[in-house]
């Protein structure tokens, strides 16, 4: 486990990597570390995997859904700034929602499909409103923002090693941070908050049994040794897709933002608005021919357990969810004649 954590630190350039039983657990603890408390609001994109919002609810906090930028598929910082100007006030160094009276205690950008959010712009907004950032980097291991690995642009970040990620430990995840104190606290509360002692079982706070098993970490060591190859193959596959879709009417292949070097964890095509009505036909045709495609996640604000949560206008998210199709993305496909 120590070897795997050290390799993660070397690969990402962050001072600390604390491995966890899964990515959702890593995100849960990350939110706890930055001070999210019961009844707080946490800003996160409506267009993300459900684990992002679930981790918020584990702390009895409230997901507050915000819109994304069509160019990045991540948080639209300009739109968020305008929105917060209208609803927020800063009191004694903390941000409060004037409409609900609740504290807004974190922003969680998710690097969608491995493509980095514009973190410089988001950090400007976060500092303006005194809101800490927790990066949901579950999909972006191997992705860079302006030459640095994702996770460097917030107090703490969470990654995933689920079976469908760019590398896997069977399950698993990790917390990444450059903060010594946060790292120490993460290790403590993820191992049931047990006070070190030769024989006594004394625990000094509520803790969690979230540490990664050693067998999973051993698999992670072998996988991480191949990560550069996986990223190289994923990027080569994306380039082939890009060339293949050039000139195809009504559709574009989504490419990394200009500031990013993406791992292209999950490739996507986006239908032009006039062709959105064909999405389900395309999904049915491809899957009937043994080509696994799928739509993007349902917007979280449309799910029963989250439909009463606060939200901003979600125009872009509501448009994209009707037009995004994810296409086969395995790193091994580049070695097959599929395109």
C-alpha cells in the first residue's frame, strides 16, 4: 500500500496520496476535510455521475446544482460568478445563500470524461466568495491542466480506480493533497480514527473503515506502471475518432480544451441541436450491432432524491444531455481495426 501511494505521489506530483476503498469514499472524506457540515450547500454540476452528489448527502449536506460550459463539459465559471453575485453574501469569511440562509461550504468541479475544468478561472470565483474547492478527479488520472496533473488546483482531490477507469485496482480510489495536516487527518479518520497504541482500542472521533485493502493496492502498482501507455493509447484512439468524424454532418467529436492534455477516459460525440432527435435511434442502432454506446448521465436534479435541491438555470446541461453519446473508449481498441 505504501508503495502504491508513493507511486501515485510521484506520478501526479502531489505531496500526499491516501488510498481508499473507492472513489466515492475518497470524495466523502475530501468534503469532510474542507469543513462541509450538515445542512450546508455544496455547489456541483448537474451533469455528473451520481457519486458526486451522493458524497455530499453522506454528510447530510445539500447538493446545489450548477451549469456547465459546452466547450469543456465542466463548470462554467463565468456563469457561476454571475449566479453567485445574485444569491450570495460573504460574512466573516464564509459564503451564505441569501435565498436559503445556508452556508455554501464547497465547490466540486468534476473533470468530465477526463477533460479538465478551467481551474484558474474557477479559483478566481472560489476566492471571491471564500468557498473551498474539492476536485472530483475520478475520471482524470493522467490528465493535465496547463502542464500539471489535476488535483493541484484545490485543497484536496479525489480519484477513482473503479473497474471502468483508465487504470483499476478492482475497486478503490485515493485522496490527493499538498496539505500535510489534511493528509494526516485523512489517514486517521479513514482507519476508524483509532489512536495509535500497542494494545488499547481508543478512538477519538467518528471514523470510517475506508482504507484500501493491500491486495487492491498490489494490483494498483502493476496498473500504474502501465498508465503512460494507457494514456498514450487513449489519446491515439481519440485522434482517430476525431479524423473519422471530420466532415460528418450533424455531429462533432468532443476534443480536449486548449489548456488541457486529457486522458480521454471516455470518448464522446455531440449531436448538433437540429439532430438531437436522432440520439435514441443512434443508440439503438449501434447497440443492436454490438457497438456499445450510451447517453450521458441523467441530470442529477431530475432524479427523485435530488429534485428539490437548489439549482441555477441549467440551459447548457439540459441541451447537452439530449445530444451527448459516449462511444467505445478502451485503450486496447487502438490496436484493432475498428475505424
